[in-house]
């Protein structure tokens, strides 16, 4: 055996030298004045469109081939489908998608401790060879066209091999070189800075219901990091994980004055205190001004406590628990549409109390009803401060002859419900009401109407909830009594659980988009309030369901489930 | 027992070198193919048009049918499987029997009929490709029936199931296929 030793050692040392030589990073390139003859901003925008949407500067889809001979248009799936928005890649179904961001393309790749910086790598006692050298523009173009990296390694056949002109290639490479190149703002020294936003109308008790668990979590995290922190990772992943574990800091941004001024206030806060993301936040009103600010500032906002989120299929930066009131309206539409008995879906009328809650409920129903191919429901708007009287409901029933009335009104229409229950010819008229809008008054729903009124209920069944909500008490530390009616501390607890996982998954790649990417890759979570939180790339509403309930008889007024959590 | 330090070094170096040697090339892994018998559960799912579909009637009709499991926001596997479906639809020779392509969602909470319609549109799906969603419990039943159950959608794997019209058995293909391989498997199964 010893006869072979010199040859093995020679190979070992040769590989070692190769690896050491590959440590040399390419010198930083000065920013070009133009890219492929285009101003830099324009090239950046075009590159982004190629990366995220698979559309060429010409407007045509990027053409590629996967699995050897399967042609794919960029509009079917794009680079960001697998490498994700921040470019740090993904792992799914046994296929590892490697990082393709600037910070990683510009340095050699190593199999061992690939996350170390060039400087950190010099500290290693044993220098490993690089799996590939840093990409040049030429080798990166070769990879994108052929799937082969500069060390001769062929990427998995699922990676598209792109047919790109030199000009288009230059634009895409420029984008990749700048993608997640430097850490996002809010990462200072060993600390990740966050903020939480509170709108002016929120009571002190509700503020504390969110702030107390949040601050307790941060204090515990920091205590842990001081005593343990990186040393824990050193034991697990060696130097590689060192630096992933950071202290956390939280600022509270309290907004003042009218909502129209909040955008400016938030911009001033952010300029003064650059933060990595917003955690939670609370408002009784519409979250839209804060949502819009986060889109503008490209600032993640994780699980604000709001029932009036922005409902968008394309916005990126705010991750909500659910679509709030809108989702209840959606559930009503789907339930009504799916009933075996077609009669209740015959003539539908929405009675909408003026205000954001009624608007959102009605919009959710309207959009979904239309999506289901149904004729638009008639709508009656109740001005602010007015209530639906028994006489008004009676007139409505006589005039429109509805089979179902959606009463997005709150408990002010309870007296009128008896009129609904009295109407038995030609068939009973059904109603819908929102549990969230009724709040604790739900149990007072008039007895005669209980069998006719369906309740949209956006949470786990109440009899099953206590054992899940009790988990949240661990972060209250006895200082505040959990209030089941507001669900503020429990939702904050859930936000923290998802954040904790997100911070670990983000590793040391402190890019705002990467945090959102990692959230999108999380497995389902069973936490307080909602039956299930589920995630997926770009999915921005984690709780997808809403039960339809009926109120049982008597003082007990138990809720009786009438539907699945998710209604198709 | 005292170990020879040279042998330890040799083993370490060999392992290390064998690891780096594998970097030079990697061919796409070949797929595996088995013949299986499955019992389709009696569940009612919902297709991209919001229409209720009895899965057993759909899959056991005797018509040529291919099944896979995907979800609308999947990062890696589903897009490639779906590109394969889309390509198969365009590659089918003129006059060949219609093949019913069925994709069952493994993210039924997010995959509403609208999400599924948009997904099919992205792949330029032609009639004959149905994307099905439904109650989570029913989807679990379907996955279990086809030995494809995964508790976490992010852990799913590439699976294509081709039903042999003559025998009613299923060709289970684990892995990714090229366009020519997919066509060849369809022919082998008697679909073309």
C-alpha cells in the first residue's frame, strides 16, 4: 500500500494547490457606463424582467431547453422560479438549485463551507480545493447556454439551457452580477435591526399585547446569542454558520395624524433608522399606506395584525396572515356556489355597511362570485351610522325577492333578522354574516335566524382553539393576560415562530428578498388562531381558509361547522 | 488496536480525492420505471374550471391517461414536469389517440381553480390537460393510493404515472424524462 502513497500525496497536494490558487477573487470591476449599449438603469430593468419573468428585452419569451430536448418558454418558468427572487437558490424534491447571486458568482465555489467569504476561508486550517473558480462573463455565458460550469461540472438537466444572443446575455449577466451583491440595510455589526409600526388609533392594551411578546422574544434571543449564539453553529457547521446568528434589535415606529401622512412619516423613520424588515405591526384600519410604503422601500413586513390587508396577486413585500375580511367574502361565495341545493344561490343581495370592513367583505364576495361565473349580486349600501331596520329588510325582500342576503352590517341588523326568518314563501331566505364583524355579539344572534344565517368564521373551531392559543402564553411571561377576542398576542406569537424559522433558513445571506424567499419555502405550520398556515414562493396570505358556521341553539350558542376550512 | 497513521492519511486522501473527482461531469440521472397496480380512490376533485370531477371515473375510463402531482408555486420539479406535459401535447403525431393529462395539486389550499387556470395558461396547455384540486383529505387519499404521499409539499419528487389502457396497470416513472423518452414511454404503454 505504501508504494502508492507518494502518488496519492502528490494528487492531494496538487488539488490543495489548485484550491488555494482558486482562492484569489477577481478584482472588483468598476461600474460600467453602459451595458450592451444601454444605460445601466435600463439594462438593470431588462435584466430583472429576464430573470423574474423570462421575457427578453425584445418582449419575446426567453427560449430554453430542459431535460435534453424539452423546449420551454421563459413565460412558463423563469430563473427566479428555482433560484428564487434573491438568487440564493432552493432545495426541493431532491434537486438543489445553486445560488446565482452576484456575491456567490463572483467568488469560487467550494463544496465545504461554501458560505465563507474569501477572508474567512484564509483562516481555515485545511484549505480545500474550489469546486469551480469565480465566474467570468464568458464562463457564465457558457454555463447559461450549455449547463456546464468552468470546472466542467454539468448542471442537472432540469436547469434550462438558454438560447440567448450576446446582447441579451450581457444584460442578464449584468443583472446576475448585481443581484444580492451586498447585504441589505439594517444589518449593522452583529445586529439585525427591525421595526414595528403602530397606527395612532390602537389602544395601549392592544399595543402591549403585541409589543410584550415581541420584546420578550428579542430579549430571549439576544440572551441566547450572548451566551451561546455562534458557538452553537460552530459545533454544527464549523465556521460556515458563524455569522448567521445575530442579535436582534426592535424599534417602534408610532404613526401620527391622518393616514395620508403615514407614507412620509415611514420614509423619515427608515431614513433615520435603516431596518432590515418590519415585524408585525398593528392597525385597526386599512394597512394600505404601510403596505404601499413597503413596496416602495422594498422592505419586508411580516404578518401585521390587520384585518384589512391589501389584496394583491403581484405585490411582494408584505406577508399577511390572511386576506382578512376579503377572505370571508370569498368563502361565502364559494360556499354558496358549491351547495348541492342550487336554490340559495338563485338571487343574491349584498347589504353593505359603509366602511372598510363592509367594503372588503363585499369585494371578496363580488370578485369570487364573478370568478365563479355567476351573475353579479345586487348591492345595497347602508350609509355610515345607519342600520338595517326590519322594515327596510322587509321592503328589500319584497322588492328583490332574494334567496340569500349577505348582511355585512354587524349586529345592528339583528332586530331585522326576525323578518328574514319569518319569510318562508316561496322558500326560506338565507343570510350570511361575518363572525369577525360581529365579534363577541355573535352569540346573541337571534334564535329564529340561527338556522338560516351562515357565519363566515376565519379561525380554527373555537372548541379546539384553547390548547393552541396557550402556547402563546410562553412569550407573555404572565405580564399580560391573553385576550382571545383580539387574538393579538397569539398572532404575534405565530409571527415569531415563522420569523425564527426564516432567520435560520436565511443563514448568513442577509438580503431582504432572501428572507421572504425562505419564508416561502417553509413547511405548513400549525399555530394559534388559523387552522393552518401554509407557504409557497410568492404566496402572501398564509391562512387560506375560512369556515362557514351556524350558531347552535340556546344560550350556549355553539358554532357548528358547515364547511371545510378551504372551500373550492 | 493501534492504527497505522499512513493508512489513515491514505484513506482520508482517497476519500477526499474521490469526492473532488466527481465534480468533473454529471449526467442527468436516469429515471426508474416500474409497473404497478393502483386502486383509484372514490373522491371528487375540482378542476381548473371549477367543475367537480369523479377521479375514479376519470382515471379508470379506459382512455389513455397520464397522471402527475404538482403545485402552482412549485420551484423546480413541477415546472419541468409541466413543460414535459406541454411538449407532449405539441409532439403528439397527427391522428394519434387523445391522451388525457391529469395533474393533481399537492397544495390544494393555494391551488384554487383560478390559480390552476393561470398555471395551465402559462404552459399553453391545450384541452385534454386537467389540473385538479380538492379537500386536503381527498388529495392525501390520492397521493397514498399512488404511493406518492408526502407530508410536506416541498419534499415532493418527480413522478409520472402512465396508465396502460389494455391492462389498467400503471407505469410508474420516477425521475425526469426527455421529450423523446416520454414519447417512447407512451408508445410502450400502448397510448400511441
